[in-house]
């Protein structure tokens, strides 16, 4: 698996700045605290030594208590694929990119028109992503709009798991019973309860609510996920200027406190639960009060959050690759590139939303997955840096070729060219005459053709013999496409 391996190439905060944000977050957790509308959890926090205000459903914690419980969370989490070649060791100095979002629309590749997403899109996108080399895991990107909320969760995870060998991550949108159905489904696909616990092929996103709230529904999901041994991303998504301060520093203080709240919850339920420091910083368009995913400030904050995750020695779920653009245009390209590059260069480990999304993450497109796979490939090439070895320094080669020679046919060129140079599929890299003779296609048209070719030839991995029939029998709602 081609993954990034260098961190801290970009550090928007100094060591002094990181400590200042940490201390400010500790003040927020001690003074304001966080809201929990679940009596069972309030009792649990009190049992563990936190200060609990039952009248106002508030939990307040001091720095020493926070750091004691953060240290119980593992610094390294392995997310397994059904095909183990796609398993990811999420820890310091590793960078992975995945899909994401809960888009309600897709650009239909046959008509070019925007339409609502349906169940069939989940599996088709999974097959496409399964074949794209720089997208490392499948974070369920679309919502089946023709389904009821009660059906949606098990349907999404089933068609994701069925169509890719990569790790599958997703949120839960229905009831607690729906969450339990997802757990039972994953256990069946993994080979049983013990097998899933040992090698979790799914992980689940359970969001905190900004500012500083843990809601009952997600708290209940987390209890069930902890019991099943499934890794959890307790993501928080404050909107600078709306649900967090307008300043980047102020939003970082709040988002850090919120990320810590989610981690604390998992660790008081069961110490050692695999959990990610999970952040989705956004900003508000103060002219319209819409939230914004694409601004460069979000990339800067994601990079800063990577520094904070490193400060706490926690694996990180981050955000990248997002754009406000509604088209395959220049804005799309530069926002996606910046928002993937900045957190990756800061050492963010698990960057979701990195591929496929446009329109503030409300829409996906097949060609966008292909284009983003290439943007990610270029980012990974940046992270690889320059290899300095006796072979790459090429002194003997330079002396052998000598003045006036060329290197085109040399063994050294052939041996190194594929590893040394990133070679995109869709970028136009020929002269005008050749480009014109080949049909004058731009990168979007070429990406659309790549997607068509993949979906025509790539079937994805099959489920174990008899398992699909058993699941369809146990979950009748899965049959309706």
C-alpha cells in the first residue's frame, strides 16, 4: 500500500502555541465543562472522579484527570480490510486517505445531471474505490435517499462491505437497534464476534455536537461499539463564527476540548478502547451563514489538529479534500489540493473526505473519485520526499554517460522511473498536436472514462460462499435495490 510516511513537514503552530491551546482547552473543560443528556453516563463520570452537576447535566474535569484518562487510549489502532493487504496501521508517521461524507446527491455519469443518491450508488462507488490505488479506505460517502432511516445503516454497511476489500467506516443515522444490526452484520462478515474484535473490518463515526455536547443517541451507540471492540471516531465539527469562535485559535481550543470529550467517554466506559482524536473544523460564510468546508483556513486548522493529536500521542481522524465548488473547475482543484496537502504535511494520519465530494460535501461524482485519487497520489509523492542513496545519487551513471550523452535507454532510468516519478492517468502531458489527434479531451473527460473502464471490468471481492444468501435472508431490507 502506498501511504505517506513523513510528518511535521508543515507546522502551523510552534511548541509554545500547542501548549497554549492545550492549557486553554483544559480551562474550558474545568470551567464550562461539557453537556451530557444521559444519566447513566453522568453517573459513570462521577464514579470515575469527575465533577458532575446533575441538575444541569454538566461534567467538569481538571487537567490531571483528563491526562490520566487520555493516556488509557491506545496510540496505535489497526483498521483491517476484508483483504488484509488493505489493512492500515494508524499511528505516528503514517498518512492514509479515505472517502467520506453523507452526500444526498450524485452527478449521474450517464446523463451528467445531479440526482438523489440511492442504494445502488453505495456499492458502485465502493467498487470504484476498491480499484483506485491511492484511496486507502472506504468511508461510506452517500445516503440511500429512498430508504427509511431505520433501514439505512445496515444497508450502507452491507453494500460497502460487499463491494470492497478495503476497510469500511461510516456513521450511524437510525436507531440504537440499527447500530446493533450493523455490529451483527460486521460480525457475520468477519467470521464471528471474536474475529471482529481481533480484526475490526469496520469502524464507526459517533459525532459530538458543538459546542461541547454529548447526546444520548450517540452515547448509546458508543456503549454498544465499545462492547463489540469496534474502533470509534468521536468527530466534532464546530463552525467558526457560528458554533465556535471566529478566530482559528478559538476554534482550535473548542475543537480540542470536544475531541477530548469523546475520547474521555470511551475510556471511562472501557479503558483501552480504540478511539481516534477526531476533528472536522469548518468555518461560516458570514455573508450567508452557510457552513464552509473548502476554505484554506480549514486546511490550516486540520494541520494544527494533527499537531495536537501528536501532542497527546493519539491516532487521528482528520479531514481533507473538500470544496465548495459545484463543478469540476479550478476552484475544485485548488481547494481539494490544499485541503489534502496541509493536514498530510502536518502528519494527520487518517484523512477522510479526501476523495469524491463536491458542493460542500453534499454531492459526489465518479469522475471526482478518479481525479482525487490522482491529487492524493501527488500529495503522497510530496510526502515521500527525495530518496538519497548511492543508487539515486547516480555518480557512476553520470560518469558512464559522460558529457553530451543521454539517459533515455539506460538501465538506471528503467529501474528507477516508476518509483521516482508520479505518473497520473488523467493529466494532459503531451504536446498540442498529439492531444488534438487523441480527441482533445480534458482531465475530467479522461477521468470519466477511467471510471467507466473500472466499473466495467472490476467486480470487487466476493463475500464468502453462502454468506450473502444468509445475510439477505436475515435482513430482507437488503434485497431491495
